[in-house]
């Protein structure tokens, strides 16, 4: 049975239901919707790669890279995971992870 056929049959059954049976029908349908929705979580949950990137300050970036804070500031333009936002320098957490993976793999 296709999805449109299932929905048509469901609509027909709802229309034909007795008013006194509808509260129980609502509860039964809600339980089935919850079960159906629970099956979607593995499909729609973001994976770590899809999660939003996080801007780190220099202290956190220094911890993650093993570099000093002063080195990070002095070499901001050369670092692929660093960016200036106005007068502020931020460091991409995802960018640091990619940079570290390249360094370890090299």
C-alpha cells in the first residue's frame, strides 16, 4: 500500500468513526505518531560534521593546537582556522579539527 493510499484509508476511517469512539482514536493515533516520529530522529539528527561551527577565543584555540596565544595572534593571517571579525580574532573549532587531522595524517 502506498502512502497516499494509507492516508486516504485513514481519512475514510476517521470520517466513518462514531463521535464516542473519537477520543480513543485520537489517543491511538497520537501514540502511533510518536512512534513514527521517533523513527525520524536517526535521519534528521545532525552529525558532528553537520553541527554548527564554534568560534573559539585564543586561549581555547591555544589549548587545542598546542600553540601559544601570542603565536596564534602573530600568525593569524597564515592560519587556515583563524579569522578577524572586526577587531576581534576568532578561531574555528571545526577548522582546528581539520588542520589537526591534516597534520597527523601528514
